[in-house]
């Protein structure tokens, strides 16, 4: 099972780099992933034309399955309504074999701060309980990411949500937002942050990138980060989840 994890495409932003977008499209044709997961900020301002461009790009990504959650930028200017129009739901759920993937909208209109909300916890619990491999997808990071400056946008209820996913024995969390790739392993949960795949809005010498995740024999996981510019690979994680 090959999962591509993209994030922070930011269509409509002057820092969007067409060449990087073209590279990502080209690489998807080569990899042909089983699923592409996009952890939000597909647009820069939530405007209709941003969404139209993002939709066209996402539609041309080569994969049978796509799961997308909104980010804080997508929720701006009532963009969350357009997100639902273009991608049906802000809480996508997918089952592939023994894998269950649940997407959660952690954005709030016109705020950068993350918030999941207690009313969503039951939905997450019901969707994930009983599945051998559980994956949660959201835009905001649940734990601070190094070299990203002052911490300020972690979901306000991150502590409670971490407790919930810990109790549920979630195997993998995928998120974005900070434009800096990183991973943590906490209480048995592997948490992977993707960088920005298609913009020059990066920090220091961090390059635009995306993650290639391979899950085999139920829980063996192999995670690589690929530069969107050079396709240079870096091993992130090789182990069991
Ligand atoms: Fe972003
Ligand atoms: Fe964001």
C-alpha cells in the first residue's frame, strides 16, 4: 500500500511555484499511489478561483483514491463552503483493506488557530474502533514542530484529542500547516508533518517536499520524504506502527 502525503499547496498564493506543481504531477504518474492524502491549505485564501485551480490540479493527480481535509487558509472568506462543494465533506472517511482513515477539519473560518471540537470525538471513535490500522488526518500539528518559531496554532483541544487517539490506539497521524516536515512518535502513535509540496514559502534551507509512505504486512511502515524540486529522497522512518 503506497500513500502519498501532500500538504500546503496554496493555490492562489504568489509563492506557489508552477514548476513544483508540475513535478508533483509527474511523480504521481510514476508512483501511481494507492491513495493521495492532502492535509489542507490547498488554497491560499479560500477564493473561488483558488479552489478551481486546486481542484483541477487534484483531479489530475494520478491515483484511484484521494482524501483531503481543509486547512486554515481554505476556511478563509467562507471558503469552507466551497471546500464542501468541491470535495463533498470536511470529514472524509475511507476504508482500504484493514486500514481505516478518518479526516478531521481542524480549521475555523478566518482564524489560524486549530480547533477540533469535542462534538467530533464520538465520530472519530465510532469510525476507528475495531480497525487493525487506524489513521487520522488533519491540517494542524498536534505537537510543536522544531524551527518554526513561536508556537501558536496547535488545536486548542490538542491535549484532549491526543488522549482520545491514544486511547483508540491510532497508528498514524498525518498533518501539515507549518511547512516544515517532521515526525514524532508519542504513546505508540507515529505523527508525520508534511512540508509544503508546491510553494517557496519554506523556512531556512527546508525544501518544498512531500512524503511517500509504504505500509506493508499490516503494520510495517516505511516513510520517505521527496524534494518537490529535485526528487532527492530522505528516509524518515522505517519501523512498525
Ligand atoms: Fe500552509
Ligand atoms: Fe495552515
